[in-house]
């Protein structure tokens, strides 16, 4: 008759295996017969995952992926052990070394993670694997969620680690994510597995290690159900966020056209919805890390009817541009600087000058007007007014009016509702003496026959024309 202890060992082993199997079944895992990659460091969590997968699937499908970071003396022992283990169990093994010379001076943890996942993606591609399995567990989840909570940020980040996500065109799964680490130790001991402890996990100089060794254990001591509660919170929050994002996507589809947000429809939403909509709209365009204060500032800007045109700088080199009834994003790198404005260019008589896709203009004497020209304006100018010049408008530029007064170029642009960012690129046509003749594409000056001409001075009639499309 089997001993009670032996029965307990088998039951514990089966319970863990069945729990993992149930989670994998929910991801349609067993419908595929393709190879799968298991990330194995040699620690207890990844060795338990590897052992369980050997029981649940045909071992010939498994590819063990191991990275030797060369950070510890123990690294070579771990690699040697895994080579022996895989040979004994007839498992395929892929190993990647990360030489010391490739290690950065700072940010080594992030660099190591990037390198690992690049290697995992490469391994999946080489073996045509459908899945990558990693051994993140419930303690990892709690550490991550608490760290993000302390660090601050958006609610979406607090959801923690996802148990499934797209990766390298396939799928990454974390089947141990709801299982506490102490259960992994129990399984490993009962099944007499060999594993390695990473002594760098005890270094309290690292933020994650302080959460791992001090904060999470204190929470568990306060409430033994802490990890289960964190797992439930993660699942509820993930479901809520998925529902919210679907709803936001539907609303945004109704109020956006070609990446422009229609402000009339946006303003119809309650304030709480507007902030969520703005957050999602910006996220869709790769603008992240906005504070709640910034979101409130954006909302106030977009609802300020007294200022129909405004600009606000955002993270990631973007500007939020409000232009009357729409708002949109502009890359700050493309923002025109006064020092980079176009210098004055001479406008030769009898030649066409392309301003943009919609406007090509020329300046001609009255008897040389081409057949494909549409006359826009005529000026009788003294000879010393030539050559005419094309330049960016400047503060103080004015147009002479028929009434005898003047109008500032800035007012012309405001009246024509030219967006602020486009104003910086606005050109004017001037005489050699800097008299503005034309705010290009907008308004012409009024010059009577005596304007600027001294008595007896020779004059020339100049025609400004637009080329027919």
C-alpha cells in the first residue's frame, strides 16, 4: 500500500500540472503541433515549467532557450547543467552568450531583457515555433504591479504582466503567472528537480530585489491571500481596460478624420470621458507618459472658445495644435524656427516659381504674359523697385490698403484663419525696398499709379499671375 506521503506528492504534482494545463487550454495551446520555445534560466521557476511541459506535450516539440549573461561565475555551471539535462532528456537546446564586452555601463537590466527577447524571437523563427513560454509567476506579478504603483503613471500600466501577448508574429504565454513561488519550490522538491539560485537576487541595491525580499513578503505576512488578491485584481483590471479601450475606439472612430479630432463631438462628452478619449487618442499616435495635470490642461485648452488657435508642447517631441474646430498633432522636430526661415529669394521676371503643390506663380511684364497664366494683380512700379523678392513674413510687415491705411500681415493671416504653425511658413512678395506687395496665396497690397514713384521716374507695369493647373 502506498504511503500517505507518497500519495500527497503525486497529488501535489498532478494539481500543479492540471492547473497549468487548464490555463494553456484556454489559449488554444494544445490545438497546435508546432514546436514551442521554453525560456529556461536554470532557476526553480523555469525548471518547474520545463518539467511540466515535458509531461504535457511531446518533448520532441520543445526547444529550450538559454541565455548565458556571463555576469556570474555560476553562469557557466548553469549552461553546463542544461546541456547535460537536455542531452539526457533528448531535448533541443539553443544557447546565446552575452559577452562582457557587449554589456552597457548603465541600464544593464533593460539591455539584458532586450537581448534575451531578441534571442527568443530568433529561436522561434529558426524552429518555426508557434509559442514562447516564460516562467513568470504570481510573485513576479505582485512585484511588478507594486513597483508600477509606486512609480506612478497611467492606470493601464498598473495591470501588470499579461499572461498572453503577441510576440515575434506568434504568441508569448506565461502559464505560471497565477502560481505562487512557494508552490514551485514544493513541486521542485517533491519531484527532486535540480535548480540554481541567483545570488544577485539578494542585492537590495536593486529596486526589484527590495520588493521581492522585503515588501512582498511583508504583504504576505499581513495577509496570506495577498498574491491571490493581486492576481484577481490584475484579471479584473485587464478585463475592465479591454472593455474600456474597445468603447473608446468606437467613440474615437466617430470623432476623428485623418488623425484630426473633431472638437464639436469631443466637447459633447462628459469631462471624465474626454480625458480618457484624449489619452487613448494620443496613445494611438505614440504619445505616452502624460500626467493627470497635463490631461486636464489639454481639456481646458480644447474647451476654451476665447482662444480658437492654441499650441501645447507634449512628450515625445510632439505639439498639440488646436485650430478652430479641430485639433491634431505635429512633430516638434518639424516646427519651423525663425532662424531657419527662408531667406529672401530674387523673383526673376518671366519665370514661374513653385510655392507648393497648389500654387505656382510668376511675375511678368504686361506684354509677356504667358498663355497658361491667370492674372492675379497688376502693379505700376518704379524701376528701382526691382528686383522683387520672396521671403518669409516678419513681425511689422504691412500691406497698403485702398483707403490709404495699412493692415498688418499678421491680421491678414488671422482673418483668413491660417493656423499658427502654417503662419510661420508664410511667404510675402516684396519690392527691393521691402514694400509688401502680396501675402502669397492671400491678399494683395493696393498701389495707385503714384505710389513709390518720383516725378519723371520711369515705371513698369508688372503682372503677378498664377499658372493654370
